[in-house]
């Protein structure tokens, strides 16, 4: 920019032209800086997904067909996997919301120092491998785990209970994995609320519960929806926790996908199933954006 | 902040703190449970362990398979940082000064890895890599992890650029520094904490990534999470607890580093 301004003396039109050209070049340079990133996303994300789209639309003979998509809805077994996945995601999202809300709220009432200490327990799990967090539940709920030990010692039970490798354990494990991702946006939303508003409400005669319900809660809803959308969408495609804690009894969509590929190498059905998952994810994100104006984002710590 | 919530009664407050402690304990459960079990002297997952021993760490460190998978994960994570951070910094810098529609489109497409389910990407890559001969190679894994960590790095670094006054770089350039030198000497020192935190998070995200690694890393190039995942489905002896303890230590180190960076930034 500077070089142009110095060199082109002379008439003003020439200068304006040179500046415009310079600004244009500047824009191109800035666009060019994003090329490596775009290149990576195109090569490692768009091309495999594009290939899957193609596979989902052709049969073995290479003819165009919607067969793979139609069988997803006509085979009762597949339909039940799909419905189970939605149900599981909805349950996980609901439980996470109910637990994360009071947690985030309690955090806002703490002093700065105490809050930092508590945040440690929210953020460290987020940085810890999902496998570690899943394994922990095998120790807690396993046949010789804490729960069974305590119950046996208290004489409540004689034989250890089978608490792992089932639906309940899967929900528990997923709630545990997803919770921090709900707490962080909620906490951010709550912290930005002017505390004077609720105090004003109570000084004007509102009961604590009315002040909470009519003033505080509505202001925190965007944060709640942002967290809920994120958790729901991540749960829809979640693989690790259900496949370890479900013990083969909980077949979610991602497990069904993996099995279709690794046992039968059926690319068409697997591709169609995967794209249905993508469509569900994108619809949920768009819905959240249109209906409640929420932009769901991965928390960035 | 605490004075802003006087309208909550004392009893409610007491309940709230009981609930808070319970929920924090729930979140931190793995830390409380996995670490003691890793020092257990029996092969069953007994909690609390009856006696302490270091046998699982001994077994872990003497196993060639665990050592090689740990090495692979480390290498993959370091290489991923080497690609993600420069690419992410360039993209964040570029996008910071583009206000056009094209800029929005580019920025949205760079965030795609957060939107597309990981399992779908992994399956697509499994096939694509098989065709290209990239399956079970470090190249393939690092490419995939670069894609996976890019949105995170861009978001963090972009936040750094947003706080930086762009005019400072213009001043440096008008005083004779070329663009690159102006960036290195004026801009970079002011966003270095954002870039460093992006480095740490990229590293740990790649190191702990499971789903893509399950499909595209294997054989001699299997990563630690892949090895762990397979082991978890077969036997769950305390060797896993020993690795888990080391992974928790890694998470704690990253957390400490991030806190340190945050305090520098402020």
C-alpha cells in the first residue's frame, strides 16, 4: 500500500486507480492465505464425503437409484436403530440440561477464586481422553466396582449387580462426556447477565422464584439452547461411549454405520446411512438457528 | 458477582452448594477412580485396591506394543501441530481482514469439520485412503488430524487477531518493514499467547482422537487411543488404568499451560 502512495504522484485519477488496484491485490493476498486450510478441508473432508454421496446414489451396476435410502426406512431393524439414536440423544441432552443449569448457576454465585477452583473440575474432564472417562465407569459400575462393593458391604445385595454394558450405563457415560460442553456456554450466558436485574425484580416485590422465572431464566435461554443443540448434535453421531459401555446391546446409528462397513463392506447402505446422519445434524443446527436464533459452537475454553 | 445474587435465600444457597459439589464430583469421577486403580496389586478392577503396586506401570513400560503406539500418537500429534498452526494462523489472519461474502463462505467451510459427524468422515476416509494407499500410514493420519483440529485452532487464533490493532502493522510497513517482517516483529508477539494455546489444544486433540484413528491407523502405525479402544473391548485390566493416569497427567499439564497463558494475556 505504502509503495503505491509514494510512487504515484501526478494526477488524482491515476492515484485513485492505483489505490483501488492495490486494495484489490491486498484482498487477493488475504484470500490466498486461506488456501492451505481450504486445501486440507477439501482433500480430507469434502472429497470423502462427496464420494460417499455418489456411493449412496448408485447400485452395484453403477445406475442411479434411491434404493439405499429407501431401505433405511423400510427395514424395521434399521428404523429402530435410527429412532433409538434420536431417543438416546434427546435423553442425554435433557439430563445434561437439567444438571448443567444448576451447576453453571452455582458457579456464577461464587467468588472469583472459588470459581477458578471449580472450573478446574469442568475443564479438566474436557481435556481428558474420552476413553479414560468411559473406562472410569467400568471401574465404578463394574462387578467389583465401587457401587457393587458398597452395596455388598452394606448387605443390600449378595451377588454383584450387572450395572455395566447396558442402556443405562451408556446414557450415564454420555451425559458425563457431554456435560462440560453444556456448562461452558451456559456459564458464559449467565455471567453476562446484569445481576442488578434480578435484584431489581426482588426489590420491587418479586419472590425469589418469580425473579428467577421471569427475569433470570429467559435471559439464559439462548445459552441453554446453544449448549443443548451442541450436545444433541454430537450425541447423534457419537460412537465411542455407546460401543464400550453399551456392550453390544445398544446399537446407535454410528455403531450401525461402523458395522455395515467393517462386517459387510456394503458401501451403498453405509453411505446412505451416514448421509442421513449428516442431514439430521445439519437440520438440527439450522432449526436451532432459525427457531431460537442460536449459533451452536464447540466451546473454545 | 456474589453480591448480585443476594436475592437467593440462605437455605437455597446451601442446597445449591451441595448440588454443586455433587456435580463437580461426578465430573471429576474418572480422576478420583482411575488413578488409585492404576496402583492396584490385583488384575481385577477392585476399588479401592487392597494393596498398592507399580506392576501395571511396569507392564506398560515393558510392552513394545504400548510403547510404539504411544510413539505413533506423539509423532502424529507433533506433526499435526506443525501443519495446523501455520495453516490456521494464515487463515485466521486472512479472514480477519476480509469482510466480503467470499470471506464468510471460506470461514464457514473451514468450520465444516465441526458440523460433519466424525464417524462419517472416518468412513469416507477409510475408503479414500484404501484407494490412495494411505491406509495405516502416518501421512494419512496427520492429514486427517490437521483437518480435524483446524477449526479449533482458527477460532482460538482469530480471537487473538481480533484483539490486535491492525493499524500497528500498517505503521510498521509504512516505516519500511516488508509485510512478512512487520507480521513477525509487530503482530506475532501480540498474538503469541493465542497461538500457543492453540498449539496445546491441537496437540491434545490429535493425541486423544479415537474415531478417525480407528479407521485409518493400524498395524505398526496404530495410535495409543486405537490400541486402548481395542484393549477396552477385550480385557479391562489395570494396564488401561495406568495409561489413563498418564493421559490425565497430560490433560492436567495442558490445563496448567492454558492457565499460565491466560494469566500472561491478561
